C-alpha cells in the first residue's frame, strides 16, 4: 500500500469503455480508458500527477505553482486548474513565442487566473532556464513561495499518479472479464508511460504496455524511460528488478517528425473516432496515438482479435489552437450549409 501523500482531485475510477464500432472495424476488442474525464479544468492525464505534486507543494508551504511547457501545454492548463481550486497562484512559462491570439489552452489558463509567460519574438528568444529564473525571482520578490513542477509533471512524484492508474485499470479490465491485452498510451514527457510500466509490474498484471511517441526524442526514448523508472523506483521504494531498455515497448514511427504539427492522417483518425463513437481526440497526442494503433492493428504488430486498451489522456482544447483550427476549418467547411 502506497503511503506517499496525495490530495484526491480526480473522481476515480474513470470509465473503461468498450467501443463496439471501432472493435468491429479494426477486428480487435477495443477499450478506451477515459483519462480525459478526470474532471477539473476540462480534464486530462496531468491531474493524476498533480494529485501527488500538489500534496508535496502544500507540505513545503508553497503558495504558488510554476510549470513549463509548450505555449499550448495541457499540463499547464491543469496546473492552473489545480492552483485555482486549492487557493494558489500559478504561472506557466514557455520558450515559445506568443501565437498571435488568446485561444485554446492559453485562453483557459487565463480564464482560471494563471499568468502565462512567453517569448516576445523568435529573433530575440530567451532560453527557458533564464525565463524560469526571472519569473521565480519576480514572484518571490512579491512574497510568493514558488513550487517548481517540471515539464509535464513527469518526475518521480508525478509519475506516482500513473502507478495508481495501472492498478485501477487492471482491476476494471479484470472485472470486465479481460484476461490479457495491451494497454496503449501516448508518450510525451514519459510520466504516464513510466508510471503505468512500474505499476503494472508491481502488481504482476497480465497486460502488456505499449507507448507511442508523438515527437522525436533526445536522448533516445528508452534511455529516458529507464532514467525516470530508476528515480521512481527509488522514490516509491519499489522492489522491482531493473528492466533492460528493450523492456520499454515504445513505438517511435508515428511522431510525424515534430511536436504538435498538423497532420492530415491524424485529422482523418480524429474524424473517424468522432463519427464512429462520438469521442473527440486531439491532434497533438491522442490523435497520433490512435492512428498508430490503427496502423499497428493493420500490420498485425497488435494481434487481430486481441484486447486493446487505449488511454485517452485528454488534450482536446488543442483542437482550437490556430495551427490546427485552420486545417480543420479548411477540411470541414463543405459541411456547412447556408440557407
Ligand atoms: C493530452 C496529453 N496526452 C498525453 C500526454 C503525454 O503524457 P506524458 O507527458 O506523461 O508522457 C500529454 C502531455 O505531454 C498530454 O497533454
């Protein structure tokens, strides 16, 4: 039983649903774990990590949460939501340049009262470390005690959230009569994947785990996963054998060369899921991962007839960011009838 302090934010368990239409089309038994339905701030996977990070921040007497990420970071939005609910200030610092409008996650961040710090121009960009330092100094001078949360909340403390979800999902799947199958999740900053990896091993679950990267990695993703696993193991006092890097089953063929880039095939996967099941995926994370699943089933990398448990990790506000919205508008305009 884990005794690491945690503040309950997420109404759990989140649903594990069987998708009959996708199952019929793909020829597998397709389940979706609704980690987009975690509640606060329109939900998403980062709230699981923030349950532990918030408890640590409060224990240290922090008055403010400060985190980093892309300008449209989902993790930043959920940090803003948690700060709002628990009476703390919040700042989200990004090396990115102001995208020219207040939309998508930046809009939600501001609605929830978080300050957003961006570079003012591409020509004269300040590095992230300098931006973070300047921002911390500014708030400390105003009397705040700042708690720094790394990118994606993906340190050992945050990854604990997905150690819990490994057990939660396994219990649900077993109760639904599943005896085997593959959990598939997106890999961004690795906390979700590594927490699930450690959690599944801890309970000897009969399910495999596959990650799908959505951007190129440096250092190589398995090396990064092994590093985070080791710090999680030490932090949580897990008595597991160290895995070899090959034990981290992570697909790197579906990142389409960049983070958060608009990709026609990813949008097609989003349209398919929306029209078949009424579930909205996002273009940066879950859309890429679902497309990867479709391709892996087609190529029999995932066995026909097997159970697939896809983690919907949230991110839907990303649809409204200018880069993606313009492509959606262009493709979907033909279905608008003006009478
Ligand atoms: C919607 C969404 N899905 C998946 C991920 C990936 O999770 P992680 O950063 O824990 O790898 C993120 C964040 O990076 C996200 O915002």
